[in-house]
């Protein structure tokens, strides 16, 4: 029987939208404490050097300066990081600086101007070391070494092989080998990092900040400050967007706000400038990829091989995951027997790289999705038909052990074909117009080592409303709304009766790993559903007693609790909650439900790649139609169509917003966005939005269409899977393939700028390509 | 110095180097106007000066004496949201919300002058304001919806 839903699945406005529309949401820089000081960070001006001495005497004498910290003020040698082997960051540089922008010292003063002035008075004595900016140079014997304990600057590597690729290539009628590259881009959130630190006399270090995954910050702060986690408290403000690990990790400002507070006894506030944000880590890994695909003339993919070198910048962060994820997604959404992957993440003297929407899966898909198109074109096959022919289906298990539960990939392809007019347009459009298809699959809650489970508390109030405390962090994607909808649905309440915590307070909110790995709707959504069902069960037991009907007959609907047999006649929910609270003698109780959720899948084995990395997977097929101006090289996106298997659209308006946002962010990387660097010292050449160009409203596709393919995941809350991140993957090859269809030249290096397009058109005319 | 912000008169001694954005946030506590890039590229700090949308990070505070400043806090009247705010809330135009006050202010200024815009005009009107979350589609929907609401009210 199909469940009738009244709140889930509806396009309800976001629960925090009114606060945000009226300017009342408190973001990082909006938070203040009385008597606080203002901090500024001094960054390295050299790419690689030993720190010999830092002289702060003159700066300390500047009137208004209250304290200065350097690396020596933090526990010496105590490093933080993602895993034991990747702990290579300290709050401020201790022995060495490793890129232009690395943090060296911090000042607290009575205002920002004085703090800034004091930075100029700090004298840092460096012994400069040779530096390396190219990952291939960095891997060579004798290259400058960034970290003493890491040979040849190999920050992390991933190898994976299933089946026999050589045999697969032999069985293929056509094999291609091509190279692709991608560039560094920034997350591009509009709110710079901001935090306020207070180290109080009881020894508690409290940090208020715009954090995407407050529990990650809490653990890493404790790690590098040498404190037990119970002595650290992170309170999250509203967050001006995230898109990846640049919002999940603590940075120098967080450590320094706390240490300067400890030194001065006052709260200390840091607000980074946009220049700080653009110069520092983190950003998307630039990828160099050599990929090989073999296919039979009937269109069966027999083998895929990839060799990847990723430029990791100066520190590890989540490098082992960054270089592993493309390996783990080398085959899926396709069923193919033979794959091989060798990936290296390499240290260079540049800002460090981490996760960004589509976390490294997008880069490899840019390559493989274009190569699939190339192989199809060579063999005279249609990529849409080939995609269906090789598609995974529910019940499949991939060679690496991924269990495909809900999967509507074939339907995604078919519906994208239909909605885009693919058959009428592919290779049939006039010159300089082109159409391309791309496909992808994505995790729904990456299962990594460490903490994965989510939790939630649901408290039913005496006026009939319900308060929800979730561990999930809403960074704008709408998790607070989705979780409210889930709880409201379970308890038969309208959305307006739900109050949800606006932020995380690591001392008091239920524990949750954070907003990353496309896990929130699935993990935190399930935890909320379990918590609401727990509260419902408790109140249903009361109802069963007072109404004298069996428990299983109790129904919650429209703020009422009644029995199936006695439809409509029952208790108003507020009266029942009060009855439970006040009138049951020794059994009187407040209704507080709690729930935790973990998917229960095993951890993947990073050594072999064997295992199941995610409890379920999303699938997508995108089709992009473009027009190229042969005079200017400018590309206009005429239409973008995406069919996305997201399980269930919990809120269609929010889901559409996620897909729109994912596409336009990807479009920036496809067309022009790039963090540019000086070749001699690696410094960022465009650290401002004046020069770092992101898409505006004038750049978006003239038409776009999203198709939600609802495969109803058996384990997802009300059938839901991830929506916001996977959507930023298939668009990459779709776009590249459309460019090829339009100009007949394959552009393999991002971004596809007008000058590259013009050059390609010119070379084609001259018969070079 | 004397400032008229949202119809409230503020008399403050102001350092002549301060921008309107800094004074709104730091002196008047009007935190709904956001500081993003601080160089006139992102539009998160958009306010109205005599009804015209400007980046408050590029305006020196001393230059706006005698002018009427409207910030996001001055838009809702008598506890009722302005139609532009309503439309943004209903259309999904707000994700992280950091750009929203600026987007809403620029939309208000635009619709006051162009009550019956085309989608293309709406697109152009908000093109000086960045949003990294929405991809702009739902913001454009909101502008069109707000126009309709305002026409009905008028």
C-alpha cells in the first residue's frame, strides 16, 4: 500500500527562510561578546622556508596590541589531521612554512586596524628552501621535500584492480588512451571564515564559528591544543555556505582565537577577508589523468584503467580519501568486469586541497565520461544506448563489492534522452551547436573509518508542538527543513509545529559527524525518523491506555491521536501530551524520543578497494545543449536536462535548488573559474572576486529541466538518497561532450575558455585536428 | 554626524574613513547587511540610498548624510514581510541566506522602477549580486513572483 504523505514530499519553504530574508540570522561575523579583542593573522610571504626566528617585540609595543601568538605558543609538535598518518598541520607554522599564505603568527588588539598594523611590525627570519610547484616535479628523486616523514612528496596513493584489464583490452574491439586535466577552483562561499574564541577561567575553550561539521572542528581543536575533548566546545553560527572541507576543518583563526583568549583573558574575534579565504587552503584538487577505455563493437565496456596525479598542495587534510574516491567510482554506474586505478596525491608548495562538491569523483568523471563519448563516436555507437547497455541494476554487486539496492539509472538515461530531444539532435544540430550526455553515480553517506552514526532527540511540548534537536548542520542545503518535515510526518503535525535547533553546540546537541560525504538526508534523516517514532511510540502507549485500544491501532494525524476503528474520535495531541506529563501518577512522563542511525555496512578496505563504501548510491544522466560563437569562442548553454535518481524528493523545491546550484557551480569550473598561480613562487594571482570569476545570473543556461527519478530507496528515510552533490558530476562530461559535438574538437583541459575554443576551431580549419 | 536609516535617526561620531557597511554593522548593529568580498564584487552588502541599490562597502559613511538609507531590517513593515521577502521565502530563493539580504534589496529597488519585468530583465537586475548556492534560477522565480505580488498590492 502506498503511504499517504502530508508533509514529506511537499515543496515547503525552508524553516529558517524568514530569519534569513529579514537579516536576522546570526552568521559567523555577526557574533560578538562584550569586551572582546580582534585578531589578525600573519601569513608567510615565502613558499618554503625554515623559520629561524620571529621577533614580536616591536609589534607588542604598539598601543592597543594585547597579545601575539606564534607556533611556539601551541603544544610543540602536536599535529592535527584526518588520520594518524596524515597529521601534518599545526595551528601556526612551527618549524617550517610550506606555501605563500601559510600562517605564522597572530595578533590580538583592541580593534582590527591596530591588529593589522601590528602584523607589519612582526619580523620573521626565514631560511629559504627550494620549493616545488608542479606535482610531477615534486615526485622526482631529489625534489624539495615538504614533509620530512614523506618520501618523494607522495601524500597519499591509491591502487585498485579488479578483473584483468589487459585481458579486457584484448577482448575489446576498440581501445583508446587519452589525457585530461582539471584546474584548482575554490568553494566560492560568500561568507568568509569567522570565529570568536573564549578560553574561560575554568579551563573551557569555547569557539563560536561558521562551521560545516562542528564535531570535526571540536575533535581537531582538542587534538592540537592538547585538551580532552570535554574541555572544548564548538557552537555553530549560521553558515554562509560550505561545499566541502574548507568549512569542515578548523583553521589558524580558530586555534588563535582560543590561544589569544587564554593569553589575554578576553574573548577574541577573527574575521578573515575574502583575500585570506582565496589564498589559504582548501580548494579542489587539480587532476592530471591518463585514462584508457576498451569496448566491443556491440558497445560493451570491457575494461577501464586510470592513472591519476592529484596536486595536493602543502598538507594532507583528507588526502587519502580524495585520491581514493575516484578509484572507488571508476566503474559505477556501469557494470564492467575489469578496472585498474593508480592514483597519487602529491605535496607541492601551494595552498592545500580538500573536498569540494563532487569530491574528486567529478574530476575522473570529466575524463572517463568524455572518453566514453570518444569511444562511442569512434565505433559509431550512441552513448545513450551504450549507457543503458552497460547499466547497473538493482540487486547487482560490482566487482569491488558495492551492493546496488535502489537504482534507476536506466530510467535516468531514458528520461534525459526523451526530455532533451537527444535522438533528434545528436550529430544533427547545425554547425557550432552541440549536444552532449554525461552520466554519474554518487555516494549517499560515505562510510569512512571513524565516526559515521547520526543521532537526534525529539521532545513533545505541552502545547502540542515538537522540538527537534538534530546533530546535523544546515549550511544552507536545507537539512533543518528536511528533518523537520520527517518528524512532522511521523507525528502527524504540520511543519509549523516543529521547532529545530538552528546550530550545533558540541556540549549539548546530539552527536553527528557533520555535513560531508552526502550523508545528511540519509543518516541524520533516518536518525530523526527513528527519534520521532520513539516519541510517537511513547505517546501512543499513553493513548492506548487512556483510549483502551490496542497500540497498533493508534494513528497520529492532523494534530490528533485516535484509533483506526474509531476514526476521528480521539485526543487532541496537546491534551494527550499534557495528560502524559501531569495525570498519570507515578507513570507521568515527558515525551522525549531519541534515535541513532548507522547504516551497518562494513568499512571499505582502502588497501584493496574491496567493500561497500556507501549504503546506497544515486545515479544521474545529464544532457547539455550549447551554442558556440565562432567569432569570440564564447559558449552559451541553451538547455540543460538532468534526470537524477535521488530515491525520493523529500522537498521538491529544495531538491531543485540543490541541482541548480550544483550545475552552476560546475559550470564555473567548466567555463572560466580558476585559481591562478605565479609559476615562480606559487602565490595566488587572483585572490579577489574581481579576478576570481564565478558564474552570475547572466551565465546560467537559458533553459533547465530537472527530472526526479524516484527509486524509493529501501533504507532511505521515506525512500530518500542524496541530492546535492552527485548532481555536480555528470554535468562535467555532458558539457565536454557537447563542446565536441559543436566544434568537432575535443577539449581535454579545464576550463574551456573562449581562447581555447577559438584555438581549437582555428586548428581544425587548418586541418591539424 | 546624522544618519537616517530605516526612518530612524542616528547621531554618531564617525571616523571619516569608515564605509557605510562598517558603520551600519559596527555602530548601528544592523547585522543583516553582510560583508562578503568587501570590494563591490559580491553584492552581499547591498542597501538602498534614496531608493537606489548600492554596495555599501564602496560608500563612505560620511557621504550619505541627509540621504535615506534602507537596509534589510527596514523592509518588513508592521510585522509583515515585504512582498519581495515573501517571494524569496516561498520560491526556494534562499539557501545559505548570506546573499539574500543583498539580493532582496536589489530586487526591491529594481521592482520599484520596473513593476512588470521580463525574466531577462530580472536576470540582468540581479547580475551584480553573487550567489553560490542557488544557481540563480529560484531567485529569478522569486523576482517574478515578487513583481506579481507588488502589482497586486499596488
